[in-house]
């Protein structure tokens, strides 16, 4: 145990004092802020400030659609109504080609029961703008139909008045509390990045350090005073402590920033985060188990490599489950209780990245949490045993890249 703690202390101090630790501690939260801020601005301003032209065989319908689009002050549309003649349509399409116009909405109401509606633009990917146009056309046509049936304008305005929906959520204690989709989305993204980045960054750093120490023959000196298993355990503990230290720094920065007056005024009081003690506890548990699992995989495979280039071949395979987990998180946001989400929460490779954000969205059943932790612990025990066998033999093998038959022989060694 003494050797394990000494190696862990060496690994911890060496990494914390390194330049990579300082850079990643600063750059990772900065990158998260930039990505989330950029995404927020893109979503907020998507489809805004567009110049739209409307041509319709029914001038009243065109005017009604224009009123609906201009009523959305956030969209900041510029809407022109033009004659539905072939000459004017050709001229407007020329404006589209010259980019002086963003879109052309054409409505042929010859068949009142099924009008022909088309939208022409230079881009086919502006789904937000198309959705706004659909809502405006649908509302304008509904208003026109009601007017024709003799309903007063006052009654129509009352029917189409805007309503606000307060979102609530039932917590673990059965209490009904306020909930915000934007707050939840920001929280789970932050939690995902906090658990994902240290695992990948420090797991790869430890793997590269093993290859460098193997190449410099430092292990031959270390093995004179400690066993290979003690060396591996010390590296895992030391590197895991580095990850927890980095997360603690990031959390402290988040708490400090969220409590500042500048941040409060910038958010405008719209985002209010609440993280329970249970969420913090499970975050730490899943981070530690996930870190040990991935670090053990990295360590065992790096012991079979001779150079960093050899490690890249394995690293790409290890990163695949991580990206699968990130795709699964999108399903967690929309369908937190779906079968695919439950499977991803129980599967050990994806569980640390899926279960923590899922706990921030819904109350996870106790049996699923318990099953996830048991499977993760069992998988960690199996991976550590295999990693220790690869590590024990691989760190003393020099000269060539280990082949698959050789790796299988190493695993059979006692």
C-alpha cells in the first residue's frame, strides 16, 4: 500500500504541476462557455432578420400572412407583398439569385379547399424559417376562414391569443417544483462535459506517459521497489485525483461566476440552477468509476504499444463508445425513460456519460441506478484484471508492436 500511495503522489504532483494541467483547466471551461454561448446565439437568432416577399392570388390572404410575420418582433422580418404575375415572380427570383431577397412565398388559392403553397430560397436547410412561415400561413388562413363564417375580429383575436405554459416537475420527494427546459439543457451539458473531458484528457495523458516511461526504461528501476500491479494502481489513483481536482476547480469557478452580479445581470434571471446533494454524490461516484474503467483500458493497451503512433490505433476504438454516449444523451433529453436510454444507462461503457445527465432530467428508478452501479463495478473489476495482466508483461516487452496472439498469451499468464 505504501508503494501505491507513493506512486499516486508522484503522478498527482507531476501532472498538477505540468503545463498541460494549467492549460486544460483554463481552456476546457472556456471552450464550454464559447460552444454553449455560440449555440444559444445561433438558436436565438435563427431565422431572424429575413427579407421575405409574398405573392398570392388572394391579396387579403397575403396581407394577413404579412401581418402575422410582422407581429413576431423577435424574428424582425421584412415582408413585402407583390403581385402574383409571372413577370413579378421572375423579377423576385432574380432578386433571390442576387441575394437581395431571402425567400419568396407563393400562394395559389385557385382551389380554395387545397391551395398550392411554395417557398423558394437559396438554401434548403433553413428549417426554422420554414416552420415560422408554416405557422403564419396556417394562422392567417384560419383567421380568414373564421371571418368568412361571420365571426367577429374580436372573437378571432381572443381565440388566437398567446398563452404561456408554466413547466413543473415532480421531484424525488413528490413535491411539485418549477422546471425550465433551457436550465435543464444547460445543466446536463455542463455535467456531461465535466465528466467527459477529464476522462479523455487524463486517460490519454496517462497512456502516453506509460509509453514514454517504457521507452526510457524507467520501469526497470521502478520494478526494483514495486510490483507492476502496485505501479498501475498508483497511476490510476494519482491520475484520478488529478481529474477530481480539476473538476473541483471548475465547480468553484462556476459557483463564483453564477454568484457574481455581472453574470446575474447577463442571464437576466432566466436561468436558475439547482443541484441536489444526491446529484453531486452520484456525479462523483460515476466519474471515479468511469475514470478508472477508461484509464484501465488505456493503461492496458498502452503497455502493448511501442510508440504514441501505435496508441492512436487503439485510441480511435476507445473513443467510439464515448461518441455513442454523446449521441445517446440527445435521446436522453427527448426520451429520458425510453428503452434505448435505459440500455445506455446500464451498459458500462456508456453508463457514466448517460446516467449522470439523466439524473439531472428525471427521477431515475432506484433499481436502474443500483443495477447500473453493480454492472459498472463488475466490469471495472474484470477490466482491471485484464489490464493488470497486460501491464505486467507489456511494460518489459521492447522492440516490436505486440500482435493479437501475443496479447492473448499475456492475458493467460497468471
